[in-house]
């Protein structure tokens, strides 16, 4: 039996929780991503990205990320309401700073929004990173995504001045990098 790392905030009530993703969650993760992108980011993402969405390819990509991550520090977490996957978050180490980790997508399907799923995902992701000895987290947000910026700001994150432009085949997309320092008081080193 493999020891289970402590997940201080990975549990929830009987109706809501966060846990590490399993390979069988890949289709649900892909569905959450597709619905969220089509709903929340339709005005920003190029129509071709959304119109040419390949459910099978995206599901296979998430299954690989969950089943065979590049390292133990690469993680995918899912938010559950009852037994339904309603959101997910991905965390990976950074290439340029061994004390930092990058929060990839953190998405909650819009119909499940405003129920604390995003906050639980963010807390679980930062708790796991701190357990790994990570002291800084960062993420990239669309410059125009005021809702996500407000969410991260309310959680103590801030823009750090870095920006990047993604070429999409349509209008370029500008993203801003946000960061947070993790509280290391309770984390093992």
C-alpha cells in the first residue's frame, strides 16, 4: 500500500470535495474545459479553436497527464459535487525556478460556479505545492479576464509585471502572470 500524502484541505463535506484526478476522470475534465472555454472565453478565443475542438484528443491528453505525469510534482486535481467532476486544476514545476510551481488551468464549469469549488481547488493545489517545498506559485491569466483576476486577487495573488502574447492563428492573446508567496509555517522542508 502506497502512503497517501497529507491533503489538509482536499476533503470537503459529503457533497463537495477535491481529490487527485484519476485516469477515468479525463473525459469529465475535457468536458469541463470545453464548456468553460465555450461559455466564458468565446469572445476571447479564436472561433477555430472552439469550432475545431476534438473531444477525443483533449480527453487523451488529460488521460496521459493524469496517468503518466512527467514527474511526481505534476498534478491534476478535480473538484466534485456529489460524484460529478465540476472543475479541475493542474500544477507543474517551473523550468526556471526550483522553488516555484505553475498553476495551469483552474476551471470550474460555469453552472457550478460560486459554490466554492475554485477556492477549494486553489487551496488544495497550493497545499500540495507547499508540501513539495514550493515557496512561490504563479499562473497566467488572460489580460481581459477580470473575473479570474478578481478571484486570484481575493486569494492573495497579484500580477507581477510579466506579460506574454500567444499567437493563436487569429487575434493574438495577451496574458499577465500572477503570483503568490506560500506560507511555509506548516509545510515540511
